[in-house]
């Protein structure tokens, strides 16, 4: 069975307050960097076995829905690479 | 009569909760159960204690909410039992979808550990049987991710259904952002499940259960299991 490496970039949905992003933005500006609209998210990586890239993507999206992402607050982008 | 406390790797308020429940529920059997293999079939009351279940990895409460013990909690709720989630236990109930909403880091960006004043809201629940609307309780809070998020629509629906149990307030019950320690929507500190038999709250009633620690406002909440049930039939 082919293996795929999945990268999920999880970020707060548009409009959700991001206190961590704000704090990091303040710190960057204190250091003199011209940074605005800083957001703090997370990167999840995993390997999945599946018959095809489509099947692997469907499996990872089920993982996202059941556990990895909280749809109330978070959005994600999925990148899938054959191994 | 029996009350059970579920223990996850990283729970750290389970012993305090056991001692407080023994005080609140004289004559009851009170047990702590490891979540893996936990059985609530003989239980009338289950508490999910505070702590950092699974190190708060991924999101606070997310991994504990997928434990097999949560199926036992759902069965207890279906049987008419009482469930109380305190602090991290509240986060677990929200992650499990048993209570609505979601949690974010406190807007102040650090751990907050102090006494908080709570206003008892207009709500129907055995957990509030000892209190009247407008009563002010003082209970300790201790959390980093206590910023409880609801949409405006969810908040209105919960309010209409009498499911907002507590809001943060000043010492005389006054509301306002200056009394909100973590940025929670509308200062909500505790919410109820649909029939009032599930309560999630960020403050710690088990840390305010004796005069010896300077507070005992938590005792009435923990004694909920002794109060007559909403649907009659006593207990």
C-alpha cells in the first residue's frame, strides 16, 4: 500500500480573536520589525497508508473532523506528499 | 448512592475533589476511577476533575474527550445521572460535544490563579438547588485556557433555555469586562446541558468546600446529587 505524508496547517478562523498572535505581533514591533496581522497556528504532520492520494486525503480529512481540528475556532490547509 | 471521579493522565484535582465530595455527600460511596476501563454503571454522579489531561496536547481536553470513558459518561447522562466538569473537566465536556462552545487562551495571555466572584444566573438545575438567581459566590479559578467562546446566537439560545449557570461578576454581583478574568463571551463561567443535569464550570468548587480554607461556597454545588431531580422521582 502506498504511503503519504500529510501536513495540516491549522490556523484560527478569520474573525476569531488570536491573543497569541497579537502578543507576538507586539513583540515583533517592539523589536522594530514592521509586522502586522500576526497569527499563531500549528503544523501537524503524519504518515498515512492508502490505496490512492484521493483515499489518503479522505482519510486525513476524517481525522481532522474527528480530532485534529476544532471547527468552531479553526481552519486548516492540507498538503499531501507521496513518500 | 455512589459518585465517581474520572482520572486521566494529567488530572491533578481528583484527590481534592474526592475529599470535597465526601464532605458534600455524607453516606455516599465516592471513588476515583482511572479513565481506561472506567465503569459508571453503578454511579449516580460523575465528576471530571481539573488538571491538564494529556498535557493539554493538541487542544485542552481534546484527547481526554476521545477516551472510552466518555461513552460511559454519555450513558450516565442518558440514565438521568448528574455530570460535573470542573475546569479541565469542563474543557473535556466541550471537546466531547456534550456541552456547546469552545475554549481559547485567556485574553490576558497568562495563567490566572485567584478568587473570582460568580453571579448565579436564572437557570434550572439540581446543581443550583441551594442558590437563588443573583446570589454571588466566591470560588477560586486557576486556568490558562478559560476563555469560553460562544457565538451570539448560541449565547442567546442558552440564555433563553436557562442554561447559563454562572457569570463572572464583581463582589456585589455587578457585571462588566473589568470582572471578566479570561475574556469569556459575556463573562460566562459555567453552562448547563439540556436538562440541567450536566454542568461545566471553570471555577473550582472543590477548592472552596470547607470553612478551614476560607471558603465553602463550592459545597452546595457538589451536594447537587442530594437535591431532588428536575423530573421528580427524588433520587
